[in-house]
C-alpha cells in the first residue's frame, strides 16, 4: 500500500473514532458541568 494511502486511511479512522468517543462522553461532561443533555 502506498504511504499516502496508508496515511489517509489512518487519519480517517482516527477522526471517526474520535467523534464517536466524544459523542459517548457528552452525557458525562454535561452532568459534570451541570447542564442538561440537549443544551450540551
């Protein structure tokens, strides 16, 4: 696999994973900050 394609694949995976992790943490962060889930 060419280096550029490998870098693009790894970057796309990392960005996608990061988004799902943040979405999973939103309820905890909202609770810690004392705001409702819809406003977070």
